[in-house]
C-alpha cells in the first residue's frame, strides 16, 4: 500500500468529485477506473525502457574503458563517478521505498532486498515486479465498468502502475545525476579536441535517448494519476519532448562553452545554480520522505535537477518561477556568447564554435516556444490546495471519498 500522496492529484480528484452529482460509490469507482489503466503499449514501452537501461550501462563501461586504454584516465574516472553517484542515490531511494511499502512484513525479505540494493541491482527487482504485474494487467486482466479497487483486476492494474511509476521516478534521478552530466562531458571533450570517435557518438546518442525516454515516461505516469485529464497522447508527447530536450540541450551546450573558456567559472556557475535550487526546495518545505536525512538528500538531488531543467515540486502555480528560471538561463546563454566575442574573438572564427553557438541559440528558442505551447494547451491546469490525505476509497454514503494514489507527493514535472 502506498503511503505518500500527491497534492496535485488530491486537489484534482477533489474538484472532479465535487463537479458531479453522482453517488459517492460511483464517483469512487470512476476515479479508480480512470487512474488504473495499464495497456499492452505501456508493457512494451516498459520492456524497451529496460533494454535501453541495460544498453546504457554497457555503453558507459565501454566508453570508460576506451578512455582508460587511451590514457585519458580523468575522463574515464569522471564517467564512472557519475555512474557510481547516480546508482548509489537511486539505490538509497529504491530501498527506502521498499522499506516503507513493506512495513510490517517479513524482515527476511527486506534483508534480501537490502543485499540486492547493496550490490546496486535494486532497479532490476523493480523491473521484475513491473514486468510481472504489467503482464498480468495488460494481457490477463480485464477491467469491468464501475469495479472497485478491491476487484482483482483493478488491484493488478494499480500494482502495475505503481511499479512503473517508481521506476520512472528513479530514472528521472538517474537522468540528471548521470545521463545529463555525461552528455555535457562528451560535448566538452568533442569541443576541446575537435574530433570524436564512434564510441563518443554512441555515448551521446544514448544520453539523448535516456533523457528523452525518462522525460516522456515520467509525464505519462503523471497523466495516468490525474483522473480528470486525458491520456498523454502522441501530440502531447512530442510537444513536451520538444520543450524539454531542446532547453536541456541548449543549457548543456552553453555550460560546455563556458567550461571551454574557464573550468573555474563553469564550476562556480553550476554551484551557484545548485544553491539557488536547493534554497528554493527548502523554502517549499517538501515532505517527500519520511526520514529527515532522506528528505535532505531528496532536496539535494532536486537542486541538481534544477540546474538542468525546471519542475514543480509542490503542485502549485509556477508561471512566475518558470519564467524567472528560463529567463535566467537565456541571460546566461547570451552572456556566454558575448563574453566570447570580447574575451576570445579568435575562437569565434572557428567552425566548431559557430555550430555550437547556433545550436545553443536555436535550441533555446525552439524549447521556449514549445514550452509556451505545452503549458497553454497540453499541461494539466488544476493546481493544489492543502487538504488531508487518505489511503483508500471508502465509497460509503455519508462519508468522505478517499482516493488511494501512488508515490507522486511533491514530485510533479
């Protein structure tokens, strides 16, 4: 049973229930049936995501070994450090979630899960549960209309969606702790040396695939948790992808340019943005984890994520915050280009700088354009309101309808 609850989903469920004159039993059934829908397409996407995850691990070790064999030990160490950091943090969160979900169960099972996470294989346990429940939900179960959550088919659907949701959240952590920094590192190496080998292009391609897939999959999971919103359809996916990927790419290219100019300035800039993101999460008073230590780790990770991309961690209106966020990125990007014009005018004539600067500018314009389109036409527009959370749907006349939901508390893209 999930014990963490999404503030945005609670508010949307509340408004959804208040807007109809149905009986409480029927409203509860509708809310459950709208949220619990794991399709065959979702199952095949889950398999594809697992394959990409394994291939990404193989490519990381391949690239690191190639750098090591060529005597470029620092690049090899950096790649392995990014992988080790992201794997350690995702294992910590994964085990913490297992411990909370299995509270009161057999301690022997938890010890086994701890050992698996200790060897950095916890994500494969989650993929096993996701594939197990996903196969049953997509191929063996059928949802009857008006069925309650106690119905076995709805229970399996819920289990499958919860398992995939947890995986997608962990992949978001991995994306910004490992994949995005590695993409930045590969672009910087390419710009510094002026030529690249096949394995470097393979690493960059896997990074782009990893970022794209994690962003879209997370948004799909979020949409499934919103009972009054339609499914995340093909057009919405492309608009969202062309908002996220270009803005992240533009920022990575800009940071690569400033790193090529001065590593010290680049480090100071990244630390400054992390401090801003971490301070913002502190002021939001996030309550994602039960323990204070894990909560501060979560806020630290959020600060790192906010270096590269914006997301709403409290389900509140973010028009001002997101405007300030991307306005600051635009100012920094343009400032970096102007610094090159006055500080290193000789580099401007190089074809590599011209290509990177044009790509950074066009990507930023494209990303912000799709950002406006996405938030104008495709983004869920119902925001949070403080309220008490519950674990299950009662469906009893005269009592408050309570909707059982997943682990989306305070983690809203």
